[in-house]
C-alpha cells in the first residue's frame, strides 16, 4: 500500500487502520522528485498558471487543474511500473471504482499486449471527418488503466513525470512562441490536416493541462499522432521534449463501455450506473467491445465486467475496513 505519511508529518502508527496490506511504501520517499512538484511555490507551475490565468474564461477551468494532487497518481503508477518484473500487469483504479470480478485470462491477455490501456471516450470528441483515425481523437478516462511493465510503459511514465516537472509548461511556452490560438474551448469539427494544425489542437486549454487525463492523452495519443513528420516535435518543442515525451512503438489499448445492453439487457444496477457516467445521460459510449477499426485496438470485453467506475460516487475508498461512506 502506498502512503504519504512523511509528507504529512505523521507517524507510521497511522497505518494501523490498514492491517491487510502486505507492504507499505512511502510514496515521497520512493519518488523523491515528487516533493518538489507537490509542494507550494514550484516555480515552473507558478509560471504555467500565470500564463493561463491571463486567458479569457480560465478561472473555472484552472480550478480543476490541481497538479500538486494529481501528480501523486502518476508517481504511484510510475513507481510500481519501474520496480516490478517485465510482463507484470499493473492495474490502476481510482477510489470511486468497485471490483466486480477478478482479472481472468482474457483480461490479462489484453492488458499484457498493450503498454498502456484505458477507457476511451468516443466519437462525441471526434472531428466529423476523422472517423477513420478515431483513436487519435479519443480522450482517455484514466479512472481505470492498465500498464504492461516493460521498457515502453516505463518510458511513458518517465514522460509523465517530466510533464509535471517541466513538460506541460514547455508545451505551453511553445504554443505562445508560435502565437497559436489557446483561447478556444470548443472542439473543432474538422480534423487537423498537418502538424501545424495538430499543434494548434494540442495547445487548446481543454487538451493541454495537468489533469492525468490530459497528460496521458498527450503522451499516448498526441505525441504518437501520425501527422507528425520526422523532426516536427524537436523543432516545435525542443530536443529534450522530443527525446523524453515520445515513446517509440507504444502499444495503446482502449477499454470499451458501449453496447452493454447486448450483454446485460436486464441488469438494472448497471443501467443505473451508466446514467451517472459522463456520457450515460445522453447515450451509451460508442466504443463497443471488439469494434474493430484499422490500426485501433479495442478490448473484446466491456471493462465494467471486471471493474465499475462510479465517477465520483461511492467506490473502494468509502468501504475500506467496513467504515461505510460516512
């Protein structure tokens, strides 16, 4: 179990509430770089927010960007992936997830075949003329994510660490340097045609930021995009970004939530849960198990078969030690 007692200045006696853990890892001792990002007064973060605060309509959006808190999630995943044997599957679940059944052979096979896999947000986020390359426009929902331990996933998470330390600000600085429009918050109805238009897409405030969703998208999708020509990222963002934020031959997988009524037509609990999910109020996710597209790897199963992401409602954490939701 990961904890942060050294950062909080609390004693190890506080862990007595969690007797079932096999081992305890102090995250801030295991990942010393984290302290500099998580503490107030980080110079790079202050420069980022100073630029962003000058943008119209930024106040409400910036309140949701909490790098001091969200970086802990990335640091935890990174520590596990960097210290477990190659081939191990690391499963991340947010605290609002509930395990419905343990991973079986089908789940583990798919997870091992992909360096990173997460829930895909579907075509409501896809430009109208980009359906053939839909996975390059999907946004991840990282409440449930898996990582197959190996060089590629380790490089990806080193890049995520760099994004919090300097990468997000460096991309933002490149956006300003190239005088790109970073004010528009609406999704374009036309897909970018070249790397210059892709850079404008990346610079939008709903794409570039410190949310772990934004960071994973940038590394697993944005930096992998087929519109980049050789040398584009180096010329736009610099040599350090090109060598740190790009992951060669990254295998990206997507977990599906759509078409659940086909598998569980009479499941009232699941029907109620889907109404609390981001897209459930309007329609089911369009990403259905096994729905194939060229160059896209979509899981052959619905991820809710194993783990239910309750999107801010009761999940694992409220039920630890039988304490209830409170």
